[in-house]
C-alpha cells in the first residue's frame, strides 16, 4: 500500500474506532451457503492462499521491486499461475502491459527566497520547503514569479466552488491550503468526509490545468493527516512517474510544499495575517495577490525504464465486451537497508496477500459451474508503491473502455485479524458497490462498517482510485477487527502490531506458524460473491448522488 507510514497508521487507527458501533448494515442470520456454487467458493482456501504468499514473499523474489530480477520473477510467476488455471492473456495476445516510467531526482539549487517590498522570507530545502518538477528536463527554473494565495486551489462546479474564478495564473505561483473546506465547515463539500479535491495530487493537477507556473501547498499537520517529516521524507528521494508524450510539460514547472511557519511568515511579509485561512472558507472567496515574488532553479537526474502490469482474462459467455475488474498491486520495495539482520523487503501483507487473493478469485471463477456472462479481468499492477503508476497507465490505455467496465474491486493488504464479524468499506456513500458488499456480507452473517476517520481520505490512496477518476465505480474494503473468537480488542492488537513491527520493513514476511488466514479467505469469498452476482447482471452499478465521480460516469 502506497501510503506514507503515518497514513497507514491512520488506516489501522480507524479500526480502533469500530467499537463505537459504526455499523451501516445490521447483522442478520447467514444463509446456508454463500453462493449457489459451493465448489467455486471452496477454491478459495487457506492452503492455496498460503502457497502463493509463501512464494511471492520469499527471499527469491527479492522484494518485488520494479526494474529488478524481483519484477521478472513476479510477473512470470503470475503469468504461469494464470495459465495453469486456464485463463487467457488479458492484453490481446499477451499477459503483460508495458508501463514506461521515468525516474526523476529533483534537487533545488538553492533556498527558496520569497521577496517583497519590505524584505524577504527564506526557506531551506527539506526544513521549510520541498520542491521538484515533473518536467523531463535536466534543469527547470522560475524567475520572479508573483505569488497568489488561491485558497484551497479547488474548482468544483457541483459544490459551486471556484478558487480560480477570474484569476489568470500564467507565469504565477499559486499558494494553496491542503484538504478541502468541509474539514473546517461541516456545511461545505462533504463535511469531514474528504473529497478528492482535498488531496495534494488534485491540487497539483488543477494548478496545471489553470496554467500556473508554480504551486506551493501549505502543510498543516491536522488537515494533512501527517507531520512535515512525511513530506520531507517523500520529497528527499527520486520519484517514478509515467512517461508522457509531452515530457510532462503540461504540469506546472515547479510543484512543492511550504511549512505552515513559512506560510505565516510570507503572509506577514505581504501585510496579511492568518485570517486569510478563514476567508478562504467562504463561498465566493477571491484569490489574493500577495505582492511577493520568488525564483527557484531545480536540477534533475533522469533515468528511463519499462515495467509491467499483468493481465489475465476469463471471457464472458454472453457479454464478453463488458468486464468486471479485480485488481491488486504486485510491487514492493525490493532490497534495502538492513533491519534486524534482513535486507529483503518481503511485502507479505503489502501486497502478496492481495496478489494471492487475485489468483484465488481466478480459481473460483474457473471452478464455477455456471460461467460468468460478463468477462472477468484480473490485473496486477506495477508501481503502486511509487504513486499508483500502473493503474494510472491502465486507466489511460485500457483493454476494456471505461463505458464497458462494470466496476473495479481492489485488494490491498488483506485481513490481519482472523475471521471477523465486520468488514470496512472505505469511501462509504460513493457507489452502489457497497450495497453489493453489504448483501454478500449478510450471507456470511457479517456487517459492513463505514470508514470511522473519513477525513484521512483513504479512498483516494490505492489503485482503485484511478478507475474512479475515469468514472468506473470502484470498491476498496479494509479488514475488520471484531474477531469472532477473540473479540475486537484482540483484532485491534493484531493490526497495531503489524504497523509497529512489520509495515514497510523486512519483517513484513510470511510465517505459517503464526499467520491466521481464515479472515483473508472469508473476505475474498465475500468479494467473489459480489463479483459473481455482478457478472450475471444486465445493469451497471452506479455512483451515488454526491459522489465527485458520478458526472464522469454519466458522460461516458
């Protein structure tokens, strides 16, 4: 999973709040069988699940990092396993989809100096600011670029919100706030349920659409959901990105962040104060020219390579041109710093579990006596840990067009707490897929629960999100914690222990003696039941009223 550590702590911290009774569907007695086809359900079992995880998380696979022998072994293993199950290549005649990538290391040549008529503010790299470029050029710069405070940097017609209204930002650098107005005012947007407009990725995208030369996001721990150290860490390293025909010159020349302290200093220099933050909460807020300028030069180191998504297909018997998609990323971090005597970042939970689930689902659909009427496409993505790159590429170059793609069901870090009475649906209220999930959960005598900390925006941080961005309804579930035998407290302890001792470290490995896999099996059986039903229907699941993706789907 591609969250910074603090994001993932939030991810598991949400589980601790499930005891507040956030169930959104009441538990009912389970029917005698989960599916009309018990043989298909039995194909999803602990033995085969464990086999795949054991292999994918082994030392031999070297942490499954893109562009290494680990990638070669992983994608060939998946191809072989899909072939054994009798699946067809999912990308024409190939099981692979090449994903061209560029690795860019951006380093500002000097401090960020913001000048005004009454003096200047200086921010040092990594301490007060971070900045880089997506332009595939050895050097970029901005010179005497005027700074404009553009509120939240959001254009959202459905919320009657436009921070760029009447503003020409060509040649200028916009300074914007993180998150969206709903965090501070429950009457705006979706209240504390973060929308995509609150994500930093959106703010960079929108600044580019507006033609800005630069963009600086103001970091603040609470609305960001993580401390400055996370920003610093992420921007101190090289970053992979997709190769673009225009060499990403459509993006702002400089993208970056400034600390809250630096933001306050530049407001003071501009003769303003923190009341600007409150002003930005008012509908109809007009951007403020700060009367300041900045210059910055960034040098880059550029490397190019090609990674691969893995695609396998079960053609539908009646509507082969329509596809239900299951997805899970195969990549992790490879070989790195030695911790407790181990240097292989095995990625057993993150995300050998999801990839194993993908293979289990393929086996179940092949076992089904009544074959799916719609096609089932299984995709294992590259580059998730680098910023959802493989799924972004597939969304741009799909095998099935968006209007023929029924839904995406994504699996990332499967259950840690054994068999549970609950299962989390992130982004609850987005689409009818959660109603399908509730129906399948009910068959297991379980309930679905909404994300207890919706302000963290977890719905926007795994591969399914790139499907949502092109209008395809997408489901992302999280593990429950209310263990059927040991209870909620025990389940929470399992999740917390993983984060403290194993997450994104060489200790995220597979231990057959201690792993309790019944919960993973139960979750995957639930996702199979959902998909089997969707594969035989005539209609497509819809986005719900209020979803920022509803209008995109309806245009298809």
